[in-house]
C-alpha cells in the first residue's frame, strides 16, 4: 500500500524550554535542541514511514544546505524523496521554534520554496497509482488551486485512491481558498481554529457539519487536549485525547493524520483510524519535534490498550 504526501516541506529547528528571548547577546542554557523534517507533507511522510507505510513525498525545496538536510533525514527514515523538486532560486522552507515550558510553540518562519509548488511538479500517474493521496497544506501551495489539478485528483479517486487533506495556516484568507478542494477530498482533518476560520461557525460541531456538506466523506476536527471530533453522514462522534505528559505540541496534527491514514491503509473504519491518529499524536506530544518518540506502529497502538 502506497501513500503520496503532497505539499509543504519544512525544516524545523526546535529548542526547549524557552521562557523568553534573552536580551542583547546573552546566552541561556536549554535542555534540548533538535532539527527535524516537518510540514504537512514532510512531517506526515516521516511519521507514516515510521508507522511502516510506503510513502512518496512530493513538493518543492531549495537547492541548498537545508534542502540537502531534508532529503537526507527523510531518506534515512524510509521516505521516497525522488519526486521532490529542487529550486535554485528559492530557499528551503524553515522554522525556528522556541518551545515554552507548557508545550506552546511560537515560531519564526520562512515559506521559501513551498510557495512555488505547482501542477507541473506532480506526476498524475503517481497519484493514480497511490492507495492514499494526502494533501498537506494546500492553503500555502496556492498554485494547486487549479481546475487542472482538481482533474488530477478526480482521476486518482476514480482509480481507487483515497484523498485526505490537512491545512497549515490559521489565516482566514488563506484557509478560505481550500474549500475549492473539498469536493475532491474524502477526509478533511483541520484543527478547531482552522475549521472555525474556514466556516465562520461558532463551535466545532457546526463547523464540521458545514465542511461535510461541501463534499468530503468525513471531517475530523482535532481539538488539542480535548481530543477530536469525527463527523460523517452517519453521525458525530467525540474521541477523547489520551492522557500523556505533553512536552511539545509541534507536529501533533501531522502525527494524527499519519495515524489516521495508517488505519485506513490497514483497512480500519473511520472511527478506528481516528483512534490510531489519536495515539500517534499522543506519542509525538511526549517529546520535542514533529516525529518525537515515534518508533513503530506497535508502540503507538500500545497506548490504546
């Protein structure tokens, strides 16, 4: 079973704990610094590979040292990066994240080559041959909002692919454009803030029902420490979060997507796949970075028992 993750690729540099930026040129000692593959496509791809799924990642990165790192670390974890486009004129997208003691994560971000992803970077045959196509961050990869690309997605679904989608930003003007993708998506997995921003609804239940009416087979709204909300034509279900000690919330949404997709690949229904997503997110929350503490599927599923 093959998954294609398509969209945003970021290099994250993280450090914890950070209570304040030191003045002048002062130095503050911290417990940990990590550099990881992140973003709604790259981070999800690494998590999927760790969960035992064959995954190909598609997007654009710079022809620079950060891009070299991203290729190396994704390859190390078993992701096929042969379809990544290298840009000589744009740097690889990157973020610096000082993680607060409570797990909060402000960021400094360069969008970089992610903004250049276009339908020309995508092989329609690759998507048509996939079991799952995951759109990671179409709110940022603006050029994919194109009838030609929607035709590619439609052809992939007709060939049997399941299409899932996650978004990256919390900016209403960017998120609004992603509604054009919904008729071509089977499962949409925004967080609560994103779902409310897209729909203008006052609560996640109303937002999820609104989004479901726009085309997907299911909408899964992640609610942080409150768990997640799953809405399908059959009804609405709330899943609680698993109780773990939270170190850093970076990448929890990507991990949820990876766990959910892994469940689908293993033939699980929507609710059981969402439970797998819940466990993957809880695993990542216990360490620093988008793939923290994630080693294999068995250890993730052990959290459910």
